[in-house]
């Protein structure tokens, strides 16, 4: 799930900023400089090397899955902050939660197998993690101001 959320955050940020350092480029820079991305100073050094003025720090607060034979629910929650790379000043912070559920209370004995089928199909959906990651990132960045240069407009800003 971590990789899906990381990719979704990069996709959503790329629509808000002229240039972002995505997960692959970040790992490449960190490896090239032999940096430990768990260390704050190494993260800032990697940002300077990549000419990146700000760093997004994020934590997946909740990745819950609750399931019964007739009902299933998944919850993702993220806490994120954007900090200036030079002096670690917080520029923006937000938290967002996404929930998805499936399954219905059976109204009769005939609907019991259908409720079980719907809950099982929901749990086995291979696209659910990517879809929830995208929804999580999109919702998270709703409060982030659009900081694109004036010449670079998207359909959303025209």
C-alpha cells in the first residue's frame, strides 16, 4: 500500500507544481549520494542536490481492513506536511481519510449468498489499493494552494 500511496502523491503533486522529485528520482539521488533517507539532514541534502525547494513528509496513519463474511471495509488515513528544504519551516499541513465499504445486510435467506459474494469481491479487487491511494492524495491536496507558474495552466485552472 505504501508504494501506491507514494505514487499517487507524486501524481497529484505534479499537477500542482512545475517540477517534483518523484519516488524513483528520489531513490536514485539518495543512492547516488549514499544517503540515508531516514535521516533529516540526508533528506535535505538530497533535496538540495535535486534542486528541490520543499520536501513532502507523510505518514500513513491508518491502513485498516475490517471484514466479516457479509461486509468489508477499508480505511486509509494520511498525515502530511510540506516543509522548506533549507530551514525546515512548515509551509502546509493536512490530514485526510478515505473509507470504502461493501456488503449489504441480508434481508432474506436468498440475499445471504449475494451479500457474501459482494463482500468477497470487494476484498479481492486488485484495483482497490490504487484507487484508494489516488482518492487519498487528491483529497489531501485539496487544501494546498495551486502554485503553478502563470504560464503553465491546466484545464482545472483555465
